[in-house]
C-alpha cells in the first residue's frame, strides 16, 4: 500500500534529459498523485535550486507536501514500489 495518496502534492525539480525525472513524473501520473514539475534553469534558476537543496548534486530533487524527501529512490520508497 502506498504511503502517498491523491491528497498529497509532489514537487519535482529536474531537467529535461533526466531519466529519473521522467520516471518520477510517470509514477505520479500512474498513481494519480498531483505533482508540479520545475525545470532547473527554466522555471527556477540554478541559484534558487542550490538554495533550496544545498547538498544536492543530482536531479531530481523531490518535495512531498513542501518537505524535501530526496530523489527518485526516496519517492519510490514513499510509494512502496
């Protein structure tokens, strides 16, 4: 059973050529969980990204209901995949 449901909001910060970013979107769409996707350097600046996720070295970086949970692997864990 998933820990995330349709009342949650997933925020995905990624880039177009990122496979894990696309997979994060696919998981949200498959389970019909609302999400917002932000493309780094288009929707937010690199400086804004670094300020939000100071220790991040990769994308995607993902928030669940406004709280940072990590990357794609952590999102998978929230869905218990």
